[in-house]
C-alpha cells in the first residue's frame, strides 16, 4: 500500500496576510465611497438643471410667393414686383392687406386708412400703406394719374380702382418708366445688377435692404428674385 502524502502550504509568518487584506478592503471602500459621492454630485447637478427639449432643426421653408394677377410684361420686371411684395406684404392675401396686417375686402379704391405705427423709426406716426406693394394713398393717387389704365369718376374727381390687376399694372408701368427712376430698371436686371436696383428703389420701399426698415425677408431678396425670375421665364416659355 502506498502511503498518501498530503502537502500543506504554509504562509510564512512574516507575510502580512491580514494586513494586506485590510489594506485592499480599505482602498476598495475608499474608492467605492468616492464613486458614490461623484455619482451623487452628478445626479444632483442633472436634477437641478432646467429641462431643455431637443428640437431637431427643420430645413428652411421653400420660397413660394403668389404670381401676379396681371398678365404679360417683361419677366425681369415681373420677378422684381414679386420680390418687392415678398418684403412688403409676405402674407396669404397680399392685395388685400393693410399696414399692420389687417385685411380689407373692398378694393374699389385705395382704403386710405391711416394705421398707427408702433415700432421702428416712424413709431408714433401712422401709415396708409395698403395692397401688395404697400402703396401710400398719396403715392397711389399720384402714380395712378400717370399709369392707371382705367380711371372712373365725374367732373374733376377721378376714382382709381384698387383691384389686384390695377395694383400690378400701376407698379409695372412705374417700374418700366425710365424717366421716373433715371435708369432702365429692366436693363439693369438683365445685366445682373439687382443690388443697384434694390438700392434705387429703397427710397420708396424701405424694406429692400438699403432703407430704414429692413425685416426678416430682406437678406433673402437676391435668392427670392432669382427664384421668381426662373418661374416667370418658365411661364413665358410655356406660353410660347
């Protein structure tokens, strides 16, 4: 019979088993406590931070503005008219809007209603601007005498209809009149000098970028003009 031999490993007395275990436990305890404290601080900061919802950015809306009611004419001038109205009357029913955003239904004549201005450099005054091109009543009367195709009235009094077609026609003829502006606006547009045209017109329409009352549409006018011109040229090609 073979003798069974059992081998026992004895740690030398000099090896500090209990001391090492105690040190390991101590370090683990300190590390765990540090982690817990760090987590508690993080949770406290997060819980006290105001909730800010994450909103996905949306692409800018496609530029789309209603066509003119008037038919015919130079596509460059037509595109310019639509660009002016983008800055002056960017609403669903531009031919019917008053300064300030109220709508009117009666377009038998210019409404000549003075609406108080509440913001901007002219605050405290009032404006009679109306229609797609925000024409003042005095300007409308003055330009209608020159360009309106149909005046009605009796004796020395004329009434100039303010229907959409007439709003378009008066503005178109005015912009096409070289003597009125001292420049051939259509020629400037064909030469790509839109900035010069907008500067020229800013004395009349102050939202075109060089006036005193710009708005959120002003910086987009070059892009708007190019889109409107493309639409006008496409429509002209379709008619041929």
